[in-house]
């Protein structure tokens, strides 16, 4: 996954990722249209599909709703890199097929606009702009397969469908 960095700080909560005023819909496209709106009102105008969000500590804190990672994924963000994630956000992200990586050094060193490359299998986060590469634990194969399938439900469907 390669894209430009959109940098956010610590404790970005789910209401900043997708404001509660838009939760009267579960339409992924409608949610994506308002992604990160309360953290950066211009985010969707600046974001290019494939870009990467970089956050600080406790990214995705707040409510347990899946709307937040759905908004990020459907907006076209390829990956979120942060110092840490709220536990429920982490699980929801994997469940819907949004790749997320914990890498504090990469999050600290990145600046908005940097070009970043994330390789889940190799366990690397490379800031191409700054010429730095960080090592992270590779995603376990099962988690990579969930991400590649597009989320847990799609993974289960693929895994249980008759081969033929």
C-alpha cells in the first residue's frame, strides 16, 4: 500500500472520523463523503484514493460502532498507521478489511504529504520521503487473508463456499 500521509494527533475519536450527525445512514458511500470531517473539514477534498492516515496514540477511541472504519475504508484510504489504536476500533477495522498498523516511530516521524509504503506481509512501514524504513511485526497470515478478502464476512463466505 502506497500513498501520501494525512497526519492526525492523539485520541482521534470515532466522532471525529465520522460525526454522529451522519449516523442515520449505514450507506458506506454516504459515510465516506464525511470521513474525518470533524478532524479536518477539508480532508475529503485533499485525499486521493490510496492515501494513508497516520495518527498518534489511541486512534479510533470513543464509540464501538463500525461506521468509523467503514468511512475510512470506503473513502479510499489504503491503510492507517498509528502509535496505538483503541481496541474496539482495531477489531472493527480488521473485521471490515481496513489494514491498520501500529508503528510509533513511523507515526512520530511522518509529516503530512510524505509518501509512505506499508507492506503487511514483510512487516515494513517505509517513509519514502524521509528515506526511513521501520520494522513492525508482520500481520499473521489469517489477518492478511481477512484483509485481502475485504473483511471478516467475505473471508468466512470464501472459506465456507464449496470449491468447484
